[in-house]
C-alpha cells in the first residue's frame, strides 16, 4: 500500500562503487551527474537495489519503485538479464533513477523514519507542465491518492542535478 509503483518511468546508476550489493557489475556508462545522484541517494541511508530478484518476478511490470515504509528504492534495468547484476544504463534506466529519487524526497519531506510520503510543493500548479501521455498514465494507472506524488515526480525528474539538490535539501 505504501509501495509507490513506477509503471512507466525510469532510473539510473552506476558502477560497482555506487551499489555495494550489486555483484558483478558491468555498468561503465554512468555520467557524473547520475553518479552524484546515486551517491546522494546512498548517503541518505535509503537502500538502493539494482535489479533485485523482485524485478524478475513473473507479475512485475515496473521499472522501479520506492517503498516509503522500508526506505527502499529499486531500479529494474531494461537490459538486466539476471538478479543483482548491474548492466549498462539506458536513458530509460536513468529516468527511473531520477523519478524514484523524487519519491525518496517526498518520503524525506515528512521524515524518513515513517511510512508517509507527501508532496513538498503545490503539485496542482505543475500539471500544465506535464505531457498528455504523463497525465493519461497518472489518471489511469495510479490511485487518486497518489496523483500528487506522481505529478511532482514526473515534473521534477528531468535533470539529475535538480533531483540531487532536492535530495540534499530535504535529507541533510
Ligand atoms: Ca520512510
């Protein structure tokens, strides 16, 4: 219930240095902006999992999710072939990372040590900035109580530097 599903979004990551739990990492294409974001995420104490076994569950269609109750962020890379092994990042993967990091900020905005996540701005004012595709996805794939969280995430997820600054602002 507190698991914020990311249906059509995206993410990021890194090399072995970023995610200690990622064995046999093969990724070598993480740009400095996304590397900094990954490091900021890890620095919050939130657990960042790249391609955990849940990504390969038969009913999983999500590219990533953020679980406010557990302070856990998951990215399922498009080209992952086996659990716990990071591969080179695609643009979509980086999108997922940025998107889920905004959800982390929404969690942190009301304190990380609980299961709540709230918008930290006036999300209704952001709706005109969203594409029709985003609006359609939000209205059709998310329960109404998550609309604000999704609008905010999809609006703010565009640049790694923006998201990194939000993480630092709300968590430290
Ligand atoms: Ca939390």
